[in-house]
């Protein structure tokens, strides 16, 4: 369910979700895309049933799809408010900042819920992020040995 009940925003949100899932499916294929979506849904459902934590909105699930699209296509531009071109990697950083702020402000159950719903992103993109960070640290150490 989209965040807004306004018919225009519902259509826009569903169109944007279709665009993102279609782009992800083009890159990964149907099986891996379905596995990505089902991982988030199943882990969240199991978490909710096990703890009684209510899942009241779909915006976090939508943002996992956006983060996957941004991870696969970081240089792709989207038009913010249909006018301002913004690269997806910058929008993904803003999304991650909001998720981090929500985790900092929330209770432990809120944090566990965020881990559960973003588990698909952590599983699918975690190893690549870890490898990139490791290489960046290695480069920084190498440059430090060479001097200025």
C-alpha cells in the first residue's frame, strides 16, 4: 500500500515501484529478484509473528527495493519532483540516513524490525559493501606508506 491515499500519488508510487522492480529484474533475472523480495517479506512476517511487533506500513519495504535499484544502478538519474535530476546513489544515501535516524530514535524492537525488513539488502549487498570498504582501507594504508 503506498504511503498516500491520493489517487495521483498512488499511481506515481506504483509506477515508480514497477520501474524499480523492472530494472532490478532486468539486471538479476526473475528468480533472484523474487528471492530478494521474498526474503524481506518472509523475515519480516516471521519477526512480526514471533514478537508481536505490528507492521503498519509498506514504506520500508519500498525503500529496500529502491536501495537495491540504487545499488545496481548508482549513476542512474531520477527526476525529483519531476524536475531536479538526482543520481540514485545520493538518494540512497539520504534513505540510509533516514533509516539510521529511525534506528537511533526507536526502541530495541524498532531496531530489530529494521534489521528484519532490510535483511534482504544486507544479504544481497552486504558482501559487496564489505569488500569495497576493505579495499578502501587497503588503498588508504598503501597511500600512507608511500607518503604525500
